[in-house]
């Protein structure tokens, strides 16, 4: 009586001659084609991280008042929202910016609804009498990052930034009309403004004040429908008043009466229609490898274009570039050049095309492996099975909501080696049975062959899924960034199992019609060689009487190898890092000049740095932004670079020639220019940092020390000492802190007694000085086809704004109507600007930041080197400081007011959280694997034996990284986690075969040897397949660690598993042989 078929055998029997089977295969293939065409292409995964700035103006208030009356209450209100991860605030004179960072994964719309509801339902936290303005909420998310930057520049000396800005603004609407575009913004160039430049002497002579001019402009610029009347049996609409429509209308405006004659505005001020006084500068510079027409440095503006959620970055970018090209000669006149200075759509498309090509090559390589190992027909079957699995996995990935990005595609390439396992095991066993029983009809033989390996194949597949899937629950920014790997790989494994049981038997029925006698003879020869090899190796260890000593030597060897591998990171032969730098085509120089530096000086230093960068061989072009933020990337979004608009702030975007045309990686180039760039900044009193696009989730800075304590002045003093420790540590670069340099401030204090006697209010004095110095956009002009408002601005001429005497000569009108000079009622004092106050999670904080250079190039090692200088640092020598500096790693100090304490943040925090969560995922995966194997073998001991080779992966992983000089990164850890499932799969196949042989009456020791010899081929094939798939990602800087883990881990652990598992199983179970029963399907 034949043994009944199990689940896998019954599935194979049902589909091997079923007419639906080829239709199922066709549907899977078409689904994959569909997914490839419709899935949006992006370079990086879209992480749902929502941040929002709540900007609260408090005109005239000191930084201390802003913090006490605005920031603290606002933080308490905002921090109580569900899903808030951090609340930051920056309090400066006159304004507070409270930043709310929501937990990763909370939908953008949900987060913003909560925020708006919380802010507006708690608007009573501030008293109306305080003079605090209405909170302005500015949300930021991943979709605010521009995917395309178009820099407009000109070498025409007749044109300047103002004309370029007008061209850019005229082009905005055309670009916004494109499907998928979200925001189109012009950066740089002075806007158009009608300037009313006050002539204080003529104003005084005609008896008018700046406030009179402001009131006249506002009152004259009014128009409104008054209603209608009936005339000649027709309704006639009545409009009262007209708007100011031009500079000439402004000039003709009557602003007062003097000597019974009207005083026109042109009599007391000069009115000009033209570019505003520049508050920022943008330049375009060519580099050594530039292809732009002309060379040098040119005025420029930049158009930045972001896309809507879900839109295809490649399509939006391509359409935007084509549209701007079509505007040449019309909206973009001759002489205005347009250079694409960012194209994330192209990089996304290029990366997708390259990785899809690698996917095809990896599949072909695996098929070639099967061809040489099993034969032509078997290779065709495996190739079709893998192609269908990949097609279905692409469709499942699209349905899940993933885009085609580097991580999701790398997940498929990495998965090739494990997706092919099921097909290889099934095809190899059908091939083996067909070789052993060539006269048996295939339709009878296939279900039995599938059934023999079906049980362990199902179990092995679910063990791999159990190892990978828990990684999908990693928290923080790293979780969603890497989630395509566990999710896509797990879905692919499940699909591959279904294809192996449904489509593979049908293909075998159609293609494996005969057996090649010559190939059969070669296989017999290989089997005999393997049998002889394992017999020589294992026989001494399987001897009942004397095998114990041989086995002990084997265990000792394994322990020594594992201990040696673990020691490699300890002696720094393997360096630990979150993620290595990617080979990008851009980097950034961020410049901070001393507080109070005028924007013109910042621009001069940027040009000097740009001239140095232009000499670098790989630089194609660069764009400098002084007093204005450049188009942000994801790193700039998290670091809030979009707020960098102070006169002393600037940055340079550096574009490199495509990596296919240069020998140096972008990180090497960035490091090579660091010394020269920082030297230029230091020589001019500034601080310049090289900022590279991070390979994964960005942080505030690679190394961050947060200083907490009972007194902010004391925190600043401690921060200075910590900064000194940073600067005194070898290979620490880019050191900075949040302490502002002392900068001058002029205080005009109103003499209340004099003002009262003269009938002048302090409010009038404050207003007139602000009007003269900062100016005020008092009203707009109307008419024309202008997208942006054209304001009428009252202000002193630029040449007189730096003259204190001109400010003091301005006059205000007293209650009696007399004009009183400001100089008569104010006293002038030289003071210092107030320190900007920072808070994080309801606590005052001072930041010290830095980065790690040098050979190790890992911030973790730099942080621990700094610690050695800070350990037990005595806080003495300054007023109010005593004791030692406390230190925290994981969370903020429990009692921040007990003394001054330091909390480490930056890459350390995200590394800790990532490896903590991955370690937990690894542990959960091992528990799930154990439970699955217990359920299959009905034993608590056998699963431990099957899982014993998991530590063997270390013997391959760590030496492999050391051999290639590679850092052990988060992707390396992913490879180790995947290895757990792969190696357990091999163990299951070995143990299951031993049990089958024992049930057939074979001696236990003989069964152990046969298991190693017979299963060596499928195990070797699946191992080689995994290694081949990994080879195709070996050249990627980020996923290099994953590839090394798989290649060396699979190779070493597979070789050792073929010996260690059978011997270990023999040693543990030989005394319980009588209890062995059939556990497999």
C-alpha cells in the first residue's frame, strides 16, 4: 500500500496537468509587467515623516520673555498631542519657532489635523494684552523636497538677478500646469517694489512725517462698489475710488498741506519702481568639468519643483525640463541660460533601470548555475519559475504601496538567491527521482518527488519569512526606510513556494521527458565522490566508541572560529557604522559667519570658497546662496536648513560629474576639499562644514552633545568646555555649537519724562524709527498681470540707513501738532544682542555638534574618543559650576536640574535604536523559527540542533568584512538576520532526510553520511544562488555590507553545516534512536 500524499504532493498532482496552470502563469507575468509600468519611480523610499513649525511673533519682546511667555506654554500644549516624538523651540527677540516632530509613520494629514486642532482650540494660552501675534503653522514633509532645480543665470552684463527673477516667476505658472507638480518656487533675486525713499530734510521743511506718508498711502489706495442706480431705464453700477496702479500714481499723491498748498509725495520723497534692495544673493559658478556655456561666476536664480504624493518622480522631472526648454525664446529670452542643477527624477530612473538590469543578470546567472548543475530543461524550468515569482512580487509590492526605488529593487536582487530555493529544491528532487526511476511516467513520479521535499520546503520557507518579517517592525526613520527588504522578500518567498508547487510540476511534466544517460552517469560520479568525501570526514566522528574525542575537536574548532570572528570588531579590524556614505553626484558646503555679518560679506566668503571648489576636477558647477536657503533635500528637511535665511548664513550646492565618468567616490571628493574650505572660512572668521547626502535617515549632526542643567548661562559655559574637548579629539571635524557670538546692538531708549512734556508717545517713536530703518510695505499697487504683490515701501535711502544721525533726525507729530525730532526724546546706548534660547522636549538645551573624519570615518568611534576626554570632567573654575558632568546615552536626564549633564544624540541615537530593534527582530525571528520547527518535528531538542549553525554565520560575516575593509552596517545586520533563515533551511533538509532514511531501515550513522552526500547538491545550489544574487549588489556602497554578509556567511556556514549538523544530530539523538518516528510530511 502506497503512502498517501501530503499537502504539497496533492497540490502538484492537481496542477501538473491542469489547463488552468499556464493561465495562472500568464496572469502572474502580466501583473508584473503592469506593476513595472505603473509603479512610481523614486531614488529613495518615501518616509512618512511630518514636521511643522509653529511661528509665533512677539514684536519687541526679549528672548527671555519670548521663551517664558510663548515657547514654554506652547510646548506644553503641543507635546500632549498623540504621536508627537519631539517638540523643539527656538526663542529669539521678537519671535519663537516651535517645531513639532511627529513619529515616523503617522500619516501627514492626520498629524496636521491634530496640530491645527490643538493650536486653535488652545489659542487662549496667551493673553490678548501681551501683543503676541497669531500663530502661523508651516508644515513640512517629504513631499516638500524639490525633485528638480532649474538654475537661470546669465553672462549678459545688461541683465542682473532682478531680470532673472522676473523670468523665473513668469515661468512658474507654466511649470505648475504640469501634472504631478506640487510647489514651484523661485529662490533668489530681489523682488519688484515701489520704493518711497524718505528725504528727512524736505519732509521737515514741508511739515510732514513718515507716519503722515503711511496714512496718506493707505487711505488713498481704496476702492469699493457703492451700489447701483437706474438711469435711462438701465441699471448702472457705481464704483467709488481708484487704486494706486503705478509709481506715477504714488508720486502724485497728496500727503499734506503746507502754506495753503498741497504737498505731493514727490516733494518729500524719491519714488522708484524697480528691484528691491538685495537681502540675499544667488550665483551660478562653473567647475573644472562643467559643460555650461561660458566659465566664471554669474548672477542666478533657482526654480525648485516638488511633486505631489504618489506622482512618478521620473515623469514629473522629465516633463518639467522639457517645458522649460520649450519656453526658450518666449518667456525665457535669449541670453538667459537654464542649467538643471538637480534632477532626482533622472537619478531615480537611472537607478531603477540599472537595478532592473542587475535583477535580470542575477536571474540569468542563477539559471546558468542550474543549467550546469542539473541540465538545460531544469534550467528553463527554474528560470520561468523565478521570472514568474519576481513578476508577482513586483505586483504585490505595488499593491502594498511601495515605489520602485533603490531599496525595494535591492530587496528583489538580494531575494533572488532565496526566491530560487524552492524551485531548485523541487526541480532537483524531481530530477533525482526521474534519474532513479527513468521508466516511471512523469505524472506518477512528480507528485511523489514534490511530496518528499514538500514538508521541509514549506517549513524552510516559513523559517526564512520568520527571520525576515520581524524587521518590518523596526521603529524610527530606519524602519520605513528599510521596510521594503523584509516585506518584499517575505512576499516573494510565499509566492515562490506557491509557484514551486503549482507551476513547476506543470513545467516539469512538459519539459522533462527523457533522461540524458551521459548526464546521469556524471551525476552518479559526483554522488560517489561526495559520498566518499563525507564518509572520510565523518566516519571518525560517528564511531560509537571513539568518536567523542573527534567530535570534541570539531566543537572546539567551531568555538575558536566564532570567538575569533567576534573579536574582529573589538580590535577595530571591522568598524561599526550605521550606514556608509553613498556615491552621490552632489554635496553641500554650509557656511556660518559671526552673528551680525552683513549678507554682502557672507556672499564674498562664499565666492572665495566657490572659486576653490571650481578647481576640483570632478565639479561640473556650483550654486551659492547667501542669506537664503538653497533647495532642500531630505537631509535639509530634517535639519531645517529651509530656515537658514539670516544674513550671516549661506551654503553652496556642489554638483559632480556622473559617477560613471569619475574614479573617485563623492565622499572621497568631499573629504579632499574639507581642509581648504574650512581654512577659507576660518580665515574670514566663519565656520564651514561639508555636508554630504546621508545614505539613510538623516540626523541633526553625526555627533551631537546636548547640554542640560539648572541655568542657561551655566549650560553655555559647559558647552564651551565640551566644544574644546571636541576640537581636541583627533579626526573630529566640523565642530560647532548653538551658542551665538557676541554681536553689537544699538538701544534707543525713550526718555519718558521728555516725551510726556512734548506730547509724544513711545509708540510713535518706535514706529517712525522702524519705518526709516527696516521700512514698511504700507500698501500694494494694483493692476497689471503680476502673480506677486508689488508693495509700496516707505524707507530711508540705503545710503542713509547706516547713519544713526539720519534716524535721529526723523520727526514725529506731537499731540499739539508740532514736529519733534527723535533725537530730542531718546538716549542711545551700545549693548549686545541677546543669546538665542533653545529648548527640546520642554527642557532648555545647548547643542555641540561635530563629525568624524580620518581612517575610521564612523561617528560612533569619534563619540567614544570624546567621552574619554570628558569622563568625570570637573565643573569648576566658573561661577555656579560645581561637581562633575553627568552623562546620558538613551534618554534625557531624569533630573536635569540636579546638575549639568550631557546627553549623546545624533548618529549614536539612531544607530542604537536601529540595532536594538533589529536585535529584537532577530530574537523574535529565532523564537518563531523554533516554534515552527517544534511544530514540524514534535521535539524540543531537534529544533535546537537545527538552529545550532546560526552562530556559524559569524565565522563568514566578520572575516568577510575585514577582508574587504568594509564597515559593519545596518545592511550587514539585515544580511545576518536573513542568514538565520537560510541556514536553518539547510539544517531542516539534512535532518528530514536522516529521519526518512532511518524510517526506511538504514543504519543511523549511514543515514547521517547519506544525508550530507545526497543533500549537499541542493544545499550547495541554493547557497550558490544566494551568493550569486548578492554579488550583483556588492558594488553598491550602502548594500555592500548586506552582500558581504550573504556571500561569506552563506559560503562558510553552508560548508560547516554539511558536517556540523549531521554530526551534532548523531551525537544528540543516537541514544534516542528507538524513539525516532516519522516527523516529516
